[in-house]
C-alpha cells in the first residue's frame, strides 16, 4: 500500500472493528523508531483492545498486502519493532494479568503486560517471573517473548524461552498458532533438516540469533511454543501467553569484584560460575565515571579498586550460608579487591547503574554519540576474556570506541559504539565493521545476538554464523507460518540491508541561529535531540522510585507524551519528511504541548535528554518576531507584573476579587479560570530585609527570586533566621535580579539571555557563596544560565547552592525534628539539577520521619496554570501528591520548596505546603 493510502488503510481498519486507530503525523513520527538506530515511519498505528481486533487488523493486512509489525514498549534495540505498514501497539490496552495459578506456579497474561506489573501481581503468592531485563520497568511480556529476552539473572532463571509454557496467537496466514495442518508442514520442514539443526543450533545458552529450531527436534518434544520465542514477530502475532513463575530466594547478596581491565574481568567468569551465582554482570569503570560526572559522586556507592568490575549475586534460603558462599567467592576469583555488599539500598543503587548501562553508554569515551547495532554479541563464557581482547583490537583498528558492559556470566557483551554515521563514509564504515565483527564472533563459536534479537541490525549477517542449509531452513519455517511475508518483513528471513533506514545519516546538522548553546552536543540541535536512543525509561512507572520522568505520560499513557515520543517527533522535524513544517509544525507543538518543562528527563533519562530546553528552543524559534499566545505575556512576564503590582499590592489584590473581573482577566491572560489568583504580599521581602538590623557572620549572597520577594516573603525571612543561626550574614544584590525562568519556559530566549546576563554580572561582583530558595531559579543559575550566556555563568554556577547544601557543607547541626512527620514533594528542577539527597540527609540527621514522593506535583510553573492543561495537571497530582496529602495526619508537614508545588497543594487540597527554611526556622 502506498504512502498516499494511509487514510484508506485507517478507514479499513476502523470499519473492520479496530477501535483505536491513529494515522496522524504526530503518532507516525512518535512510532518511527524503537530503541535502535533505525527510522521506519509506519503508515498507521493501531492499539487493539481485545483479540478480535487483532484478528481483524491482520485480516485487513492480508487482504491489502500491508506489512504488520507487533510492538510492546518499543524497547527493541536491533530495529525489531518498527515497520513500514501497520504497527500494532499492545502496550496501551492489552496489559492485563488474566490469572495466576499459585499451585502450578504459572500466570496467563496479555502480550502488553509490563514485566514489572506481572511481578507485582505475582508477589502476594511469593512468586515472580524469572527473566528480568534492564528495561523491566517498561518492557512487555510480549516483547520479551518476541526477542527471547534474558536479563541480569538468567544464570538463575534462564531465558524467556525457558519460562514460557504455552502461547496463543495468529499466524501470518490467519490460522491459530496450533493449527494442525500448519504443524504438519512444520514437522516436514524439521524432519528434512534434522542434521543441520543438531549441528548448528542450540550450541550454548545465549545463541539467540536466527530461529530456535533446536526446540523442534524429536528429543526436545517438538516444542513449538519455545521455538516461537525469539522469532521477533515474524511468524505470528501473540494474543496470550502462559508463563512459568518461580519462588524468590529468601536472601540475595551482592559481591563486587574489581579487576585491572574488562578483559581480565571476562577471564574471571569461569571461576565465578563454579560458585553457582544467580547473576554475574560486567561493567567498565568508564560507565561509572559517566554517572559520577552527570549526577555527582554520591550517585555511586563505594567500589573496590579496579578499572572494571563483576557484579555477582549469590542467593539462598539461609542467610549465614549465603554470606559464607559470598565470602568464598570474593576470595576465590582473582580480584584486585572485592566487596560484599550487605546494605540493600547500596546494592539496589549499584544494580541501577548496571540497568542504566544502555543509556549511560550512549556517549563514547571520546564524547561522541554512541550507537547500537553491534551491542549484543555472545560467546561461550569460557572464551569471553579472549573475545574481549580481540574485539577491543578490532575496535582500535577502525578507530572506534565504546563503553563495554554485559551479562558476563552468559558470555554476552553489550556496547554502544561511536560509529561516525553523520560523516561522509560513516555508513560504509558501519557496514564494514559489523561484517568484520560478525566474522570475529562466529570464529569464537558465538552468536550475533545474545538476547536482543537480530532485527534490522544483524539479520543480514546471519550467513556469517549459519550455513546455507540453515538459512534455507529459516526461510522454509517462515513460509509455513507467513507465506505472504507480511509479519515484520525484512527481519531474520530475506533481510533488509543492515545499513538501510538508519536514522542519523538522514538528519541534517542544525547549528545556526540557535538560542541555546547545546554545549554537551557540539552546539548541534540535531545531536542533542538524537541523545534519545529510545530506551524508554520515560514510560516506566516512577511511583516509589524518587524519579520524576515523564509526568504527562504517567497521566495519559500516550507515546507522544513520553520523552521518547517527543524526541522522535523532533527527530522527524529535523529529518523533514513525516514532519515537514520545521519549528512551527503542528506535530511538534502537539507533542510538546503537554511537556511540563519539569527537567525530570535531564536526570532520570540515562542519556541525559533535556526536553525542557528543546521545548524552550522550539517556542523561541516558532514565535520569534511573531505574536505569541497570551500566556507568554502574562505568565512569561510575571516578574514585570509583580514588580509593578508591588507598588500598590492591596489595590492589585482587590482588583483580582472584583466580581467577574478575575475570571475575565484570567481568560484574557490565557489562564485557566479554575486556578486561584495568587495574592501579592503587603510588603516585599527586600523591603523587610532593608529595614532590619544588620548582623555579623560569614557573608552569603541570598538570591531572592520573584516568588519569594513578591508572594511569599515569609520563606525568605525564615531562611535569614536559619542562615544567621548557622553563622552566616545574608546579603542581597543591590537591585532585584531575576533568573529569567518564566521567559525561558515560554521560549522568550532573547529576553531571557539579557535578563540572565545582568543577573550573572551582578552575582559575579562578590566571590561569596550564593544560596537560592526557589529550586527552579536555583536550577537556572546552576544549569540553564551557561546555555544562554556562556562561560561567564560557570563561576556563578559553581558558587550557587541550595539551602540544604550550604548548611550541610558548613557542618551545621539542625534543630531536632524528632517525631515530626514530613511528606516531602521535591521540586522537579531540584531533583533534576541539584539532586534532593542532601535535603534528605539533613532531615534524617534532624530526626524527621520523611515520606519522599516521586513524580511531579503537576503544576510545574506556568504549565498547570495555562488554559488546556488543567485536567492533565490535576491528573498528575492525583498520581502521588494528592493521595499522599490526603493520607497524611493533620500534624504532618507537607514539605514543598517550590512555589508551584505549594500552589498546587493549596489549590487542590485543604492543606498548605512548607518550605525547608520555614520547617527549620520553626524548630530553632
């Protein structure tokens, strides 16, 4: 079906009974990629609600000759979940755990069930699903079955194929997967190829490439379900699966072993395996260095000496025996130094580093973008060390670098490589290197894929690993199940070229006329938006994790509202085919409309995407020299209006209470009338400060923002009391300065640059510590300022601290908060730029009982106030903030440093938020 016929296809699907069909440009752009480096915009996306709709969609595709690609969370790294025709997204509606049988230890699930949701459902029975890939917080069981996912604990629980009891689905021919006639044809194909299957397939545990035909051998019981696992949606469309569950051991102990380099860590695997671990993961020190640089040294718990580590898990029912085995392993595996980690919080923190490996390694040691494509090869574990040395030599031969990690206990190496895809000859080098790497791994008796599947990246290379007879067998099996070649065509059988449809070579460089510097991306907007590799952590449920990303997706569950979806739309804007209107494209503005500019992705996305900055750039470029939305003038210029109102605050407040005037004014200002109008303080903080007697102590510059100065001076007054108690003498700049945040968030970046330039100049006059009270404004000084005014802001950023950071660095002893219950809503920018761990430590030292909320409050500066955003803003608050406030005892403190967070609490509950300065000052 031609591109011009997508509307016709959408109509056919709707008439066939498929209820959720999308053919708009925003959706097509959002689904143009998975977690791979391939770009394949679909004609249409459908999100089936039940099995009948799947069958109807497949029938339409068969009748019209339209390719069909099944998709779970879109976390496939080899280009397994993108297609040119119809993409079926199972993650939207088909996400139920249908039943759990605790006696049989099985679960029946729909294909869109998220792995972590299945774990939650099985936990009350003392059970779990064994395979746990690093994307477990968002990957679906259907996707895991498609790729034969394994994960960290495959040594203990096996691959997905080892944990699937049975599957239901529909073949490409429209028959059930257990159709007797089809199975008879499959037996004939298998019988003709018994010798090839026995000699070439199933040679070691991580041989995932190709079809797993060893499961069809007579001695293996002709197990069609297990053969289908790992077929990457090329043989049938899954509708239901019965999976095996396992009991968790009572105790898990992490042992960290340090080695001089990654190859010597690989050598040690054979010794490690003799101790019966449930997990043995390798990680290079350079990945850890990336995390320290991005999130600070506190992000990494103490590690043993070495430049590479093995994270080894020993599990058992008896704690003493488990610890003894862990100690024995630590002493027996030739490590430079080892550490047995018994603190569960530290162990979880270390495992998170490994889980974020794909994102953290998205920049090479040379600081260049690093790509998937050859990130999943596996060799027999006893040959891993030698393989790593030769592979490193191969990379050096091509002048490439990457950060290695992986499932070393299974011989599986993950690495992102800095292929120069945007340079002349880069695509040719990509092809040449992958061909050489395939020859290399085949020489070690290995597999092109160890768990991610072959997809578009490696299917063309299968003849390097398999004989012509084996390739012919794969083709014959494909023809039995999918004679029209409709299901995920170009993957595994009769593959597309591995260098076709690469995303980055199709993206022109954008460096000119940008408002922001993109200092970490060479000044290139294209490279900045391509930071998103599609790992999809923005789709994960962040409740209880302390994370923020991505608030609007948490509320809507729409791909376009995820950080990844927005990045894909921006990437398509740069490409200029699906999204053709540049900065002003309706698709771009639709995708960014519900972005809260919370900056949660800056810290929570392993690749460091900063969607708030991208949105500011888009708004700047779109409205430069043009009339803007009313909210840009009202909310974007808020500091100006507040300064004017401060001359007569009582009159300004009275005007907002005149009958009908407030509602009319809010409507004209682009503000939702359901919001309360903030009241100006009768006296600004600066007026109060100028009239108070001066104190002695170490000087500190108190950065007073618009919100503290004009709306909540009591916060500033409390901060002064605390600072003086800590031995400081607070000072202010001679004139009121502004961080320009409201101009930044509304994309008025020329004005923001001028405002910030003046502020940086004023703050540079005295080399003393600067303390900010409003987290968003403090974050601007720490991060955004350098992007707008350049290196001049770096010195100011280095001196700018939060109140908790300043007090902690001083060694100040906080007043006792023993017995004080605190429900803490960290501001998103605080979490993303400064981190909230210092605040948590300060409160813990004070003795407070703290419940830290995850996620955003939902207001996020101007977002929740603007027309059209109220319902989503409230829906976000209802995820965590509002229920937590409702459940808090009356005497509990609702701690919220952000003015927007306190406003949301006041607007939506009968409680009031308190700033940290107020909490501490009240206890002095």
